[in-house]
C-alpha cells in the first residue's frame, strides 16, 4: 500500500509555498543535529481540520487505522477532541477520521453511554487513543466538572471501548485506573497489554482559579502508570483480566491552561522498557520489564533525563531508530531523546507554539510524524 501522506508530500515538492492553503510552514532542519531522526524532516503540511460539526476543539489523541472494518479505513487517522465548542477542557465528545484525500468526517460522537456501561462523570476524551485487534477503538475519558475544573471523583474517568462503527460498547473502570491521560499498547491476536498514564492517581478536589498558567493545586508524588491486561476474542469486546500499577510516585499539579501537568506520554521499547514523560517535572522516566513486572517501580529511581530541551513534555512516540520523539507543550518544539536518556536535540515544530502540541504518532512505512495542532485545530504532517 502507498500511504496517502507520501503522495501529499510528493505533490508539495521542496517549496511549501507551492502547496496552497494546506501548507503551514517549513521546519528548519538545522535545529536538530545531522544524522538524528528529527533532522530528516523538511516539510510541514496541514492535512485537514479536526473540528467536527458540533464544534469540538483541541485535537489530542492521534492514531493510524491499521485495517479496514466498519467505518474504519486502513491508512486513515483518528483524532480525539478534548474541548467542546466553548473551549471548555474535558468536555470533548468526538473522534474525527481523516481520509486519504484530507477530508474529515465524524467517526464517533460519544454523547451518551449504555446504561450498563457508565463512566464516572460522563465524557471528556483525552489523548489516550488506539485501535485494538478486532477493530475496537480504545479512548480515554477524563471529564471535568463545572467550568472545566478537575473532578473530585475517585475514580475520575475511564477507558471507553468503541466499535468499528464508532458506537460505545464497553467502559473499562478499575480502582487502579483513576484518570486515563495517554496510553501505549502491545498486542497479539488474542490479548492486548495497555499501559496508561494515570494523571491524578488520588482523590482530587482542585478548583482551577487564578490566572492563566497558574499552578493552583499540587498533590505531587502520587500519580501512577498502570498496566491493563486484556483478553481478546474475535468480534466480542475486550475483557479486562487484570490491572497492575507498574510505576508510582509521579508528580502532578493542576494548571489553568493545561488542566493537569502529570505523567502523559508513553512509549514501549522492543526490550520491554516503558518510557514515561512528566509535564510537571520536565522529566522522562524508564520503567524496566514493564510487560511482566508485578510491582510498582518508583518514579524517583526511574528518571533518565530532566530539564534541558524538555519543556512541559506531553505526547511521546518511539522512532524507528530507537530514539524517543517528545512534543513540548510549552514552546512548540519536538525533542529527540536516546534510550539512555541523552538529549539528542530539538527542533521547532510551531514557532512560539506554547499550548499547540500534545499528541503524535510516527507512521511506520514512511517515518513521517502526524500530530494535532491545537492552535489551528488541525492534523499536521511533518515529512522528509
């Protein structure tokens, strides 16, 4: 299969001015060291708007559809929205699907759940988004309370399971799963292992008053990373077999702009190490033996990188080189990190882009980076 984003890049050529209104910029390759993964990218293209007809904003989760089934089309991109049309955080209810032609259509509008499958607080779709074998879509929900305040519930959210037609069929809740923020997964035909950054990890009651960017609440040291073991069986919804806290003691704080600075991005390496970034501490952690471990690895022992180019790190993905690519929420830069924790370099994705970046995915066939742009409410492509 020739993926559609390859043809988009070819049509644009070397000068993005020739791409029409879809071209949104040209990232400078000089910002990342020669030979690094990020250094290969020269073009940034806007693929499509992520705003559906109900006006939901803030594209958070990004996932490539691996196979066609129902309304899912192989090669399309799913994008979850976190805000409603009034820009209130934690109230987005939609997932859009971006077609090969750059057209956006509604995949799911989760306005209500089955009566026997409730989610604490309702619906507020997060960056946690993936497609399971069997073509079920997994998406996190962390609904806020009046005016976009962090919830006082415990648990505060859930994971939603949607059919390939976008209908909710199941919710996954557990005492270890409080506030699903982002996820990573590995799977076989009959099982899936899902890692979730649990952004709160303890009962919360934090009103978000104060000025923009002000951190108004702090319950640092008690957010967790949780592993969910799922059993898969044909066309039946997944069955939650077990949850295990595999990482503990991650700092977090409430924030007026970002809602919650907490462990967010997750990436699983081929050797079973799970990497976690934390926007509250500008740090990246490594949890060894994440697939098999039965106890929580303390965050204080897991830090491999901190400070430097990391500036409110959010979404994270594993590059084909084995390095990590991390989106900064506070400056619009992407950071490349070696598995050892050495910061390879960074580059500007969106100039003066504080608040613009969160979720990303790296396309296996082309190594291009697809990401949501919160400023333009669009899906963008970074390519060579």
